[in-house]
C-alpha cells in the first residue's frame, strides 16, 4: 500500500491524460462520421437499380417499367416520411421554451462551445491530476483545513478497519453488526501511514437489525408504505424523534461523475440506538402478521409447481414427516437440510 501511495500522483496524472486522449478520439471519430455522412446521397434507389459494387457484374434489368414504378413509390414514401418527421419536430420545438430566448438567431461563440466541452471538468473542484489535490480533496469533501493531518490519519485508520471487516466477513462471518465506516468518502493510498498498531478487533455479541427495523434504516420517507403504518408516521411527522433520518432534500455530490446516479448521496448516518428507542412505543401496535414478519428465523425455500423437485417436496408434507425433523435434499445443484414450514 505504501508503494502505491508513492506513485499515486503519477497514476492520477496518467489517468487524466488517458481520459483526455479518449475524449479527443471520440470527438475526432464523430467529426469523421459527420463528414462521411455529408457525402452520402440523401436517397439511394433499391431493387434492380440499386448501386453495384465495383468489380461486380451488372445484371440486366427485367421489367424496367415496373421497376421504375417501384422507384417512384419508394421516393414518394421517403419524401412523405421526411416531411412528417420535420413537422413533428417543429410541433415539439414550438412547445418548448428556449433557454436563452433573447439570444435567438445569434451564433454561439467558440468560447461557449468549448465551455460546454469542458463543463464536465469545470465542476471538479479536486482536480486529482494537479498538484495540491489532497488539500483540495479534504477541504472540499470533509470541510477540513489542509493542516489537519490528524483527521486524515483517522479517516485512513477507519478505512483500514473497514478492509479488515470486509475480509473477515467473507472468510469468518460478520465481525460486528454495529461497525460501519463513518464517512462518505475514502482516503488516499498515501494516507495509510502508521497503521501497524491498528486494532483489528471488533465489538462482539452484536446482533443484526430485525427485518422491519432494517427497512426503517434504509428506506426513504417516500417508501413508508412498505413499513407498518404506526412506524411510517415516524418518517413523515415533523415532531418525530428521528425525522432527521429521512430528509426530503439532500445533496448529491457528483464527485467528478456526469450523472446523478453515479454521485454520492450525502444522507445522514442512522443512529441505531435512537432508531430503536423511537420504535419501542410502537411495537405493541403491530399486527400479528407484522410481528411474525419482524423476527429473524430460517431462510425459506420456495418451489414452483413446474420445478422438477415439486412432487418430492409436496410428498414430504403428504407423508407427514413432521415439522421438527431435518430432511436432506439435493435440488438444482443445492444440497443441505430443510425443515417443513408450518405455514404450508
């Protein structure tokens, strides 16, 4: 990681050069295609009068009168479709309000055209390919002064703990259900210094959210129809203790990207203690079905009637195996033990 941090500057500069070169190639390609399209005829006859490639024998025309009639029909249809398309475009354009109505009829200056081309880069405050990018990054993303090196070190340490959490999750199971990376942005590779003594131990004895609690932690207020009605009010009531978890307006940082879905949604982190405390008075108002949905239990395996193992699974219920007896199965490449569901 330290070696990567040493060449970090050059990596960013090289990446920028590659991106600019790619964009220039795409512009040149588009320009060439436009030039080629300008040399193409507006209409090319088909059938026996279609152009013949060089070197190929020209076949004699059969029934020239009928072929000429087909060409007239083809040309008429082409002109009709072109006129209809033009009229439709004019109708649509008449419904739209130009952005700069006062400048109608004026040619755009070359500076404006270039500004559009560079618009994507103009919104990038960090500019990773220029010197001083680290100071700009932490000042822009974290609102931290460039001389606050302790903060940078803390972000890096938390990120390393996150790497350890992920590694342990995939090889040993969830290290802790309460740990999370407390920032929206990652550090640089060159910030991973003095991490040798970092503790990789996590809080033990933690448990995951229950299903409906999980929905309260990840859904926006607009999706409150998917949670119990008493709980849904907590997402919209201005007097709710946790109303700040569900902001209607929030900033999306494009972070150098072009589209909103590629950006970073700057949503507040959910405080699980506050969430659970706010839900306590409403647990008793849940219906029996909702209480049943809000428990952690076994995974469920659903078999469709068209499945090749449907008759076998159905036979387990017919033979009254019992709900507490584990049964070994092997279906569609999946093997293990199952319990019969009391709901079936």
